[in-house]
């Protein structure tokens, strides 16, 4: 757990990230602006409940709420365990069922840093043929998708995908302040390649992903599902990406109807 700065500085950083004034935060949290000022300048050390209260109104992720609590001299409030922890066996089984249930179409679960946690058999459409070094754990799907030795060379609309993913990752960095994500953003930017405009996807709601796979061009769009788990960092940070065929030919091919 990092404890590199006082809790007041960290809270002020989150307030700035959310583009709120001290008065804005005070009104939202139903506390006095004077108290917010005293907390941020270090004149007042907030109680455990006040840290959680302010973090809630600032939309601070659970991982960073623990950091705020430790910086204020309190114990962390939110559990953080690996997905293979026995206490999370039920959650893992549920995720595996969701992924299997999406077959024969690809689906995978990633953490908030884009590291692959679980995938169904159909996700091999993305993993086939990439450099083995990129498949060394932890497999990062953002890196895998944009790296020249990943599946980027098989993306027929790579510029469009870059134009969608890079701003999305930049917004995530701005929202979370995560230095790991910031480093990832700088890394994938250095891969080079043009970023194109994000064109309308199926039904104008999603980015199409056109990928060459074993001599065929497959077209997908995806949805992202997250799970709110108010007292568990691991579960809060999991996202399930489910890929759907964007045309009838892709659907037939994945169902085995096309030879």
C-alpha cells in the first residue's frame, strides 16, 4: 500500500481530477467548505468514516480508497485478493459460466489494468499467432491488441481501433490516476501507426473490430460488463468483454456452419 503523501494532498488531487471546487465537494458531501479546506491542508486529520464519505462523493476506486485510509492513519476497509483465492471461488465459477455461456463467440475477463484473467475457448481468435512473449503472464489485452507482434497486424481496421482505444485508455488514466495505466498508455502510443476516426458500428452503438483469422475476415462488436462489489477491490475491477458477430457470415463461421 502506497503512503507517499498526506491524505489531504491525495484528496485534493482527486477533487481536482473531478474538476470540483472545495465548495462543490462540500455541498455534495454535506460538510462545510471549511472542513474540506482543513482536511486538504493537513490542519485536520479526517476520521475513517469521513475519508470513506469524501471518497464516495469523489468517485474514488476502492483500491485508492484504501490508500487514502492508510494515509490518514486508518486500516484499509476493502479486501483485495487474487481471483483464485478460495473465498472468491463462487465469483470465479460465475465468471467462468458467463464466459462459457457466450460460446461460440469470444468472451474474456480483464482487470482494470487490462490484464487477462479468464477467457473462453473462442477467444483464441485473438490469441492465435501472437508472439509467445506477449502471452507470458500477465497477458495484457491492450498491449496484445496494439503491439506489432500481437494481433494488430491482423486487424483490418487497426487505425480505427487505435482511434478508439487510445482515448479510452487516456480517459481511464485521468479518471483513476493509476501510474501503471499511465505507463501502459505511453507504451502503446510508442508502437506508432495512424489513429483513424471512430466510425459508426453496428446499429451505431459500437466500434466494429475486423480481424483476419485463418484466412477469413471476421467482424465483431463488443460489450463490456462490470460488477459492483462495494467491499472487494478485486471484483470491482473486473470487466467482462463479450464479442458478438457483426455480420451473418461471421456468425455462421463461428457456429461452424461455414467450411
